[in-house]
C-alpha cells in the first residue's frame, strides 16, 4: 500500500461547495502567532467527521483510530488546546462553510482541522483541511491514502504537517524508537521498534541471541546494532525497507559500540587490539581501517566528529571528521 502526501488543496473536502483553491492561491495574509514565551496554546477544533455509508466495521474502526490518534498527537505537542467531539457536542452544522466555522469559533477556537474519509476499493482516503477561524480562510490541505493498516500513520503524518505549518519545523509523530527487549524468549535479547507514543511495537531481529545498541541511519532507512549471533560480538545492518539483516563486521576479532556517520555509509566501532581502539568501515563491508593508536582505552565513537572516551585522566579526546 502507498502513503501519499499532497500539498495541494483537497477537492471536495468537507463537502466544500466552492472549487478548491489552487496551491498558488493559498492566502498569504493569514497569520497565526505561537508565542512560546507567553506559554499560550492555539485553540484547535478537531471535530468528528462523517463516515462513508458504505464503510464496513474494519474501515469504521480505522477511521475512529485516525481521528483519536490525530487529536492525541496534536495535544502531545503542547502547541494546541485541542477540542474534540465531547467539547463540540453542541455544534449543529448547517452545511454552510462560513456558518459552521463560526460555530467552532464560538467555542473559543482559533483554528479548525476538518477531516473527511473516503473509500476507494480496499484503500482508505483521509483528507484534512485547516481553517483560520478569524478570517474563515483555508490555510492548509493534505491527502493520504492506503490500506487501513496505515491508519495511525495517516494521523501521525497529518499532525506533523500541521506542526510544520505553524512552527516551521516538522513534528515528531512520524518518528520511531528502537529499543532492546527480552520479552519474547528466555535468555536472548532482540531489537524492537515502536511509534513515538509507544504504539505499534514490533520485533526487528530474530537472532535468538543477544542483540544490543541499535543506532539509526540518518535517513531512517535502517539501523546498525551489535549482536552475539555468531558467538562473538559483531555489527549488523537491519534494512527496514526490505527486512534484510546483513553482517558488516563479523570477524574473529570482536566489535563494540557501533555508530553511523552522517553520510550513512561510514560505520565507526571499537575493537580490542593491545587495548581498545576505534575503527572505521563502509556500511557495505570491507576491511576496517584503524583510526586510533593509543596506549589508553578508546571507546564510544560518536559521529560526525568522533569524541573518544579514554580511561585515563590525562588522555586528550581525539577527533576524526567523517568524509
């Protein structure tokens, strides 16, 4: 299934009787100011939308999940005071856009996020429009479509777009957290992922061994991690697109403390020689290159400039700029 983002206004969203505004005609004179110093939040109405009459139970559950998740995401940012269906239960929609927006404004809201769901075969379509209630202007529109298994991602993506519009920085709702757990087997640890809010927890590795220290690639396409899968600690790559796991450093000598450089292709790790030193290798594999030669124990490489923790009070941190 495909998740699509579309920056153009949404045709037919909320049964708008007017033709949608082309992107280049979006109003430039609407201004909503978020003042963090004043510790004020923007009052945002996110009412319940209608449901397509042909939607079955699975689709209805997905739509409910989208709306609930969207409200929770926006409230979590602490940028908005979100009013949902409970607060807005007294609103009686007329079908006239201007009158309906004025009702949301009467509840103290400054902005309204209106959603509409549609079906296209097995696909769920979410259309979202944001309105400035003081002027009645449409200021942001997004459209997402895909399988109902993507319902939460629709909500996360819409939330991030709203945060981006009002702050200039994308929100964190589409981010994921990598963590280590022994929940599924006795005596072994695996790498798991979950959404930023703790939902959608899923196992990434299945080595039936000890896997530790997951580190994200900068583009989010995968992560490197340490595993004792072959008996000694080695460094592996988990491709989150294909699901493949590839050994990067799995030689006779052990490897520890993996870290990826910003280029996404250079891996740094620590390895014992006469003592612990830092090495670099391509993410695709190859011969590791030793970066440090110290009488101290150098560990914990941290890209892009590698600050080395040495077990000596007189040791001076060394730095290596990745290329």
